[in-house]
């Protein structure tokens, strides 16, 4: 499944009301570690139909970044049943990200 661009307009529908776990990547264009993590997140999205993968550009979605206290990027948050289930800050290997979903 392809990544979904998450905005404040579609956040509730795409993330909070999702019937499957949602892995959300908070990132920015200028962030080096975000650029390294991007292909890993895309790979996870393509390989896992049991989850939804969303991307939040923190420069475009300042309010969402504030709402989830994003202080450093990349930050990956896993939502289950509309609630934060797990999160991770910084670039990590694919296995570490997949472990967040367990």
C-alpha cells in the first residue's frame, strides 16, 4: 500500500479512525536523517498491507507537530485504535521500526 500524505484536514479520518494500525512519519524536506528514513518507510508501506503508513511534513503541518510534541525529526508514531501506541525518534533500521508495530 502506498504512503498517505497526512494533513490536519485528513488526520482524523486517515489515522484516528483507521481500522488498522497507522505508522506515521513526521519529517521535513531539509532533514538529512528524514531523507535517509524515507525509503525505509516507503518499503514498509509497500510490504505491509496490514498497516497504513502516513507521512506528515512538519513544515506544512505545524499544528499536528505541536499536538504530538514533535521536538526532533524524524519521529515515527504508531497509532492503534486512535491512540498513540508507540513512538521512536531519529533514524533507525527497518527492523526497529517494524518492532514498534508489535
